[in-house]
């Protein structure tokens, strides 16, 4: 058989071999660090025997798939440790996730955060015991019998739900056996030392709130100790920046039991939101978009035509008006399509770029809600572009440039992923070919690096996702560009071509921020609440040294206010040091301190978040420089020795 390796080289073998044997044949060093294999794109065990021509990639902890295997094996080690310490605990599921892994467990009595250390200590022993990990399969009835014997009801349920004829595999390490599809490392020792149990949460069995609440233990593992440490430092930093905590301290938004998942924006948060929306409108006007607003409630027949009623109903809120079913929109697309179809269109109208800051509602399970990051009501910075096939490339480039401009402004780096046709999809091969090529050629023309996710597109078209990287290295998927031939077909959209014939337009769905609410959550954490001056809800705080200077403070406030700067005065009878500290806590970019000297000379003393004491300034000059900073949206550098 011929094995084609990642670098294109080909190895030939006379007999079938395991992935591990092939890794050893390549080099002993590679075999030592190998975590899993990838055969023809599918992640497999090192134990998997290869017996025919294929492409093979050996995965280590440096690869996403290798690290996932390491983490998942660590989750079994954690489960084994738990069973040793709490024999009556029942195991549910324990997958690897983006930042680590978890295991859902039904404990006989609740455990506390302190118990995590105990579990970690037991895991250490299991790793040290260097237990070989073996895989075996069982027929369905024997698999069920084994899990019944071990009194693991959740595993029994999982097996019962597997489709008839599916191979049922188990992994055994020492006295511990777990139902699992794999892949896994070869030995518990290979889990190494770089793991950490991070938190406990509640999680419903199978994510369904009608089921029992289990205990989810979150943990992480890395290939190297330094990577674990960097991750834990990042977690600490993330805790300090938590947008729920800062949102409260800075008076930006709140949540209330009266509407779980429906955020309230407070006055300062509203300033922030409107500032972002103003910026969005300016940017899109410049890029040739028009703005529309479509209804929040539309009737059932529309959602049936769009396909949402059949495919998305579980996430939609519905209502009844005059005896008829209606839905509260989870997406803006059908409204956008009706707007397109409201008048005859010609090729001369295309591309037609219709933006909509649309408020959408989507049902999320209560356990999934998280501050502004996961809500049930949000504003999408949506747009639908209707165009001819020839316009795909230019339009995609236009959107990608727009997204680049926005992310760069906030200091985000980002990476791009292109997702292609999934197995279950609608439309002709030709359409898919043309659309995918359009996306690809646009990315190439822009010189953007991107990862291809084969088969990960939507059923109606391929897409490009933008994942931004925040100040502490976390990634967030925000922007998307999605190509769609289905909706124009479902709604029978048309335009008259240059040939006088009717043609069907192609549609792009795209967002830059994604959800404005979530983007605000990301911005709060990215800037740790210290927004650039143009975004800051209060840009200047005027602080009179005492009551005597209240009139002069008011005069300065008015001057700033007249210049369009967001300003407040602190007239309370507090010491100046106290007022300064409070303004600092509120992350106000500029403080203007006024006392006798300032009043006599008609000056202001400026303190900034960026450079500390900036000395006395003439108010007009201060305003002029401030306006420039705001208009250019520049984020001033913070001097290291800030007082
Ligand atoms: Zn497993
Ligand atoms: Zn859409």
C-alpha cells in the first residue's frame, strides 16, 4: 500500500500497519510525540491499522486534532480519578472542547471547588501509573450489559440511542473502562503534567432542562507546561475583564429576572451602543449601502416560504394575531428579500447593498445564557447584497475590506476560514463551484491567509468566517459572509438583464460586528472597560477643587459640551483625590481639574488615562486636540509610568 504523507512524500509498505508503526518508521522522535493520526482527513487512533492507499498525517499536541486527543484522554483520566474517589458517581459525557475538556457527572452528593484539588492529585497518580490504554468493541447487547453491570445508566442510554449496526467501542485503562468512540493516546502517562481542573458548573443531561442537572467539571490540558501557565494567566486576566462585572461597575447594561437573556442598556451603555451604530452607518454609507428596517413580527406563511418555520422553529418565538400564526424574526433575511421584491429590478440596480440594523430574537436555553455574549434578543448589523454572478468576487472583496477596516480600528487581529459545500446541501454542482470559486478568488486577490473547512458551509451556500483575536488572545467569531442561491429561488427573485431577459440574482448575507450586543461584550473585555476616547461614554470629567469653583467648572463644561464632547462635572463636596480616583475607576479618558489658579488664568489642568498629568492648558487648545483624537478614532498609547 502507498501512504502519502503531509509533505507529499510517499511511503510504501507490503503489509498492513498501525498509524503508530508508521510514525515509528518515519522517526522514533515523531512516534514519541504522536497523539493521533489523520487518515484521508479523518482523525483516528494511533492504534488504527491502515491497510490500503491513503493520505496520512501524524498529529502531535501542536496540531488541533492531536491536542484534542490529548485533552480527551485527560478527560478519561479525570473520570477514572473521580470513580476512585467517588465510586457511586455516574458518568455522562466527557468531550474535548475549544479550550480544554469537561466531564458531566452525576455525583451522589454535591462537590465543591476544593474537591477539584483532590481529583487532580488522583489524576497525577493515574498518569504516573502509566496504564496502557486498550480499545475493544462489543456487540450492542453485550455493550449494554457491561454498562449495566458497572451501573452507568447514562452510558446505557447513550448506547441505546446509537444507530443499529454502529460499532460500539470502549477504552480500558487499568480498572477503568469507558464507552467512547476515541481516538485516545496509548498510555495514561502520555497525558503528561500540563493539565488543570478549572471550574464546576451545572449542566442538564443532554442539554435539556427537563432532565437531571449534572455537575460539569471544566478542565484543560496542553502539550507543554508553559502553554498551560500562559492559559491560566489568560483566565485570570479574563476574570478581571469579565464584561458582566465591568458592565455593572461602569453602568453600561443590566440583566433582570423579568426577562432572562433580554439585556437592558443603561444610559452610558446606550451612548456606547449608539456611537458604534453611528460609526456603522457612516462606514456603510461610504461603502455604497442603503439602509432599511423590516418588521419584527411577520406571518407564518412568510417563514414557511423562507424555510425557517420547518428548520428553525425551535429557536423562534411565535405569537397569534387575529387568529393567525406569526413569528418574531430570528433573522432579517426574509424582510430583506421582500424589500428587494417590492419593485422591478434591473441589472443596472445591481449590486444592491441593503443594510439593516435588525433586532432579532432567538430562543437560547436558559443554561446557555451568558451576559451579553449569549442573549435571546440582539441587534444584527446585517446586510443583504443582491447581485449578478459576475459581481460575486468584487462584492466579497468589498465586504472583506470593510470587515478588515472595522477590526483594525479596534486593534483586533483576525483569521479567516472558508467553509465549503456540506454533504446535505441544495443547489447544483455548477452553482456551488461558481460560488466557492468566487469566495476563494476574492480572498486570494486580497492576499488574505485562510483555512478551508471542507463541508462546513451552510446547506444553501459556502461562507467565509472572520475570527477576531482580542487583547488577551481569545478568539471570537464575529463577521461572516455567506453566499446564497436558495432564498432568491424560494422567493422567485428576479432582475431584468442587459439581454432583456429575466434572471435570478445571487444573494450575500453578511455581518461585521455580528451581534452588536455581543460585540459590545467583546469590546468591554478587550479594552478592560478603558475604551478609546471616541467610544468612551464620558470623555471628560470636570473636577472642581471645591465649591468655590463650581461656576468656572460649569463654564468649562459648557464649552466642552458645545464642542460636542461628552462631559460631566463632579460637583459633590468630596476631596479632589477622591473624585480623581473615582473618575479613574470609571475609566474616563480625561479629567479636567479646576481651582483658583485655573480660574484666574482661564486655564484647565488636564489629567489623562494615557499620560497622567498633562499640565495646564488653554481650554480651546485642549478641545481642539481632543476633537482631533475623537474624529480620527485613534487609541492613544498608554505611557508605562502612568501616575
Ligand atoms: Zn474517550
Ligand atoms: Zn440574511
